[in-house]
């Protein structure tokens, strides 16, 4: 399958640390989840996703969106 389109439906970011504050040993956790896959035509499908990156003690970034895929849809 090939990605032929991308759309971001939500982007959220929050910072907890103050500007100029330096933290040692920053832990970065990330998670990506496909929330829904649907067939849009015989050759295309849409996959909705959510990606989150959490920077411990500093903040986080969350992106939600969808990918338009082209190829063997039934597989």
C-alpha cells in the first residue's frame, strides 16, 4: 500500500516546564494507534490514527489525523 494523502485533524501541545529551565535525564515516551480503517473505494482505504509523544516533566505533543492509502485494499 502507498500513502497518497495525509490530513491532520488535531494537533495539541502543552509545555509544563518554564522557559530556560533545564532538566537532566529527559524520558520520552511515544505511542501510535490506528483508531479506524475504512474502505473508501476498490483501490483506496482511509486509516485514522493518533500519535502522542510525552516528554517527562516538560510537556507533550498529540497529533490526530488520517492517511489515504492506495493499493490492495481487501488485504
